[in-house]
C-alpha cells in the first residue's frame, strides 16, 4: 500500500509563491513516475505537472509552464511543486499522484494512469 501525504498549501495573494510537498511511503518511490493535478469546484481534475522516475524528464500544462516547477528527491521519497507568480485561476485543491504499476515510469498527463493519490492540499489565491 502506498501513501502520499501532501503539505504546503495555503492562502496567498496574486503574485505570491508556495512550495507544495508530497511525501511517499509504503512502496518503492524511486521507480515511480509522479504527477501533480488540481481540481477546482465544479471542474474535472486537470493535469498540472509530471516528472519521470529518475527526475530527468518533466512535463507541464501550458497554463503553468514557466511559473511552476516539479522536482523530486528520491532519497527523501518526496516530490515537490514550486508554484510561483500565482493567479486567482490557480485556486484549487492540488493532488499528488504516482504511477506504481506496470512498466510506466515516464511522465503522463492522464489521471487514469495514476495508481495512488494524496489527500490534496488547498491553494487559494486572492486577487
């Protein structure tokens, strides 16, 4: 069983920054591709960023490219999402997720390919 525990969300003003963290436990983290998704009220969960098992490749949604950065430290079983230049439209619950099954160690934008999910952390950006 894999557990993903998120932290770092909060209330910030437009233009502010946060660093979201996701700590993994239960199974081997270093061979799992990881991603961040977000969900606003009344909307479907959408892709934000992903990182390969090695950390060598990343992928970002167009809406966050240049503002957000996903990183991982496998020795700490942790993936991060640095969110900068925040806008009100970034307001959402942010979830981390991992691909642990099959030979899928690379990045994916498809939420259905992810096997485990964190509880989510709220990011609220005021205007």
